[in-house]
């Protein structure tokens, strides 16, 4: 029941955005597009945050990969000894494999949820910092409307590349929020976080 209401609300927002863009064009105001997801991901700070997040979760990925290897070894052992093992030994080995698979699946789901949560928090943090840069850029360049084309549901069906200000906003953001170069050994001294995907 909620889905049709959401679809109607989304259609209304799209209609309003399209009408605002059309009004801006007829009034001689400039319209631009931006891919906010791309802008957030491609800034130097966004890239650093993504790399830091991947480094934080690498030990968990390595641990899970090791567990996959252990499970595969047990499966091979079961397959090779299928004809020579006692029924009790087979049952125990199958139970051990199943328990390890369940444990790995739970760990995977927990790690993915933690990773996604942190990634979303980083993206929200970055979005909060990039919006003032976008606002400043749009005002300086005289854009009356800036439409985000990141979402597949974006009302923008076509736009010439000349109105895409994504690269310009990334460049301005990097100038206003420079990222310090990493010092050798900094990653080794940073506090270890709980392992993830």
C-alpha cells in the first residue's frame, strides 16, 4: 500500500524538478547537472576514506578467505575418505563443515552490515561537506538549478556534457579540503578496528 504513495511522491518531485528546470531555462537562468555519488567518491578525501575503510576491513576479509580454505579442505577430506570413513566419522565431518559454513555466513553478514554502515556514514559526512562547495560554485557560475544525476530515478533523461559540473565541484572541493599525504608507517600505527568484509 505504501509503494504507490512513494511512487506518486517521487513522480511529483520529478515533475517539480523538471518544471523548475524548464522555468529556469525560459527565464534565462542556467541549469547544471552533477553526479553527487561520483563527486563524493572521486574527491581526494573521498578516495582516502574509501581506502582507509578497505584497509580496516582487510583483516576480516583475509580471515574469511582462510575459513573458506579450511572448509574446502574439509570437503576434500570428506570426498576422498567417503568410501573408507566410518559413518560416525563422516557424520562428524559433515557436521563440522556445516557449523563452519554457518559461522562463516554469519560473520560475512555481520561484516557486510558493519562495512555498509560505515560507508554510508562516510558518504553522509562527505555529502555534508560537499554541499557548501556546490552551493558556492553554483552561485559563482550563475546556476539557478543543479540536478543530481546519481540516482537511476533521476528526472534528467538527457543533458549535454557542458552542463555537467561534477569535475569542477570535485576540483573546488579538493582545493578547499586538501588531504595530507600519508606518512610511511601511518597505517601500521593507526588503531586496528574490528575485522570486516
